[in-house]
């Protein structure tokens, strides 16, 4: 891994450095070695979030396999494992391949896999000793896994109406489980579900209760192993997962998969984190910020900032102005500022009478970390003085 002219946000037109060399110098992001926009990760917030989620899972008897697709950054994945995570979750065989090459021993693919090429590789790696699981929600999916020519471990998936994958009834759940239980080359390891697309606590609890009912049904039918996996949990309802699935802990391995918690945010998850409902269990702290420069103030009440859709997530809310830094290095609050829209490389900043000048730096929080990391190849990790202490490399 090399920091050079290919690394967005780093200003290295004529030299190449390793992340270790950058971190050893502890450069300030304002010292001339960086340009704008620049995404940074605050180390103290990440460390606190990892510790918070590890403690939450420990208190509730849950294993943790955080979703790696949020960051795909080895430094952060290994920090989560170092804090006691059982394994990692991914969304695709390509992401599983990355984690295999990074040496991560246990991986849940929280998705169906029907590609014969990927399944043959997964079967071979499983046979060679890697612990990896896929989801199945159809007899066709079971048949594809069974044709892979080795061993494939599967979790039968329960879904819900208008959701993504997953069978829509317990009858279908049992039918797919029975197919997996008798298919050569397929090992039925448990069941799984995802509640993150549901709208309120009543819907979430009802769905999780159905997952428990499915567990009881498959257990009574003799289809599950001695200690099956039961997995669920996005980043918005993991308190309900602990409440509704926690009772299975004596008979099953309950695995939580929340991914966005590692960095949290200043938008979507700030409003939806379970720690709003159960504050004594938290909190999480926003760890991501983007620094971008005001390029123009072409009319009263509006400024144009050099940051856009190529740099910041916008699918679950627009960036949130948090602070202003003048060219002289003087900081102040972002009172009266909000973002109205983003183009590819420009942000429309409504100033509402605030004194914003070209050349000012705006510190933005983001909304939805899962679509932030994929826009950046190399990301400085900084201390509270915004000095670089490490560099994250992402694999998207």
C-alpha cells in the first residue's frame, strides 16, 4: 500500500510514502500535505464505538460479527476482532475473498450466493478449513450450493413482505431447511433474518418473534445442529434483537451483525441508533468528518463548497455542517448553515446570514457511513488535534 498521486485528499504529486511513514510524521491535515475535500476518521470515536458494541454484546450474551461492508478497511476490521468480535459479515463473495486474503477466520455472507464460480471457491475454502456461511431462501439456492463440489455451510433466511431476500413464510423456511438438511455437500448451520428495513418497533418485534418461532419449528423437526446459529441485526434495531433473540442463548449461538456502529454518523444513525431508546446502554459517537473548502459565495445566502456526490454519502441524508475554519486557522461553530443539495463535485451551502468567505474550510458530518468509505481509497485516521496517526486503506 502506497500513498501517492493516486490517493485522493493526500497531496503527493512527486513522492510515494507508506502509511507507516505518514503516521510517523504525525502531520496536521492543515499543514500542506493534504487537499480538499478530505475524509478523516477520528481515532478516539472509533475506539469508543468498538468498546461500546463489545460491551453491549457481552452484557446480552451475543456474539458479534459486524458488517465489514461498512468500511472494508483492514485496520478497523482487525480492531473489531481484537475487541472480541466472533467474526465478520460481508455482502458478497468478492468481499468474502478480500477477508479471506486478510486472514479473517470466520465470515458470514449475509446474502444468497448462486454463482457457480463463487460457490466452487467457497466450497473449496470451506473444505480446506475456512469457516464461512452463506444464506439460502430457495430450494434452487440449496441445489446450487450442493453442486459446488465440496462443503458449503448455509443459514436458511427468513424475510418479510416488501423486504429483500428471505422466504416469506415459516412453511417455506421449513421446506428450504429440509432441502438443505438432505443435500450432499450442504451443511445446515442455522437460520438468519434482517429487520433493518422495517419501520417501527412493533414490526421489528413481530418479525424477530417469527424468527424465534422458525427456530423452534426447525428444532422440533430435528433439522438443526446441536448449537445452531441464529443471526440478525442491522444498526438501527440491535436492542430489539437482544431483547427478542436473547432468550435463545442457552440453545443457540445468537450473532449480531451491526456494521455502521463502528463509525456511527451525524444523520441517519444519529436519529435511529438504539441508544436513543436505551441511553444507558450507549452511546455511539460520530467518527467521520469531511473537510471541504468554500470555493465561491456568488449570491447572498449561498456558498458553493468543493465537495460532492463523489466524496460524501447522500442516499440517506445530506452532509451536516459542524464547524468553520478560517484561512488563518480560527475555528467557529457552523451556526445557520445547512446543505440544500449536492452535484458531482459541488455542495450548495445555505448560509442564512452567516459570514462565510471563499477559502473557509467547512467541517461536515455525514449521514450513512456505509456509502462513505467506498468513495475513498486512503483515509487518514486522526487524533483530536487533526494530526494523522494512521492511514486506512479500503477494498471496494
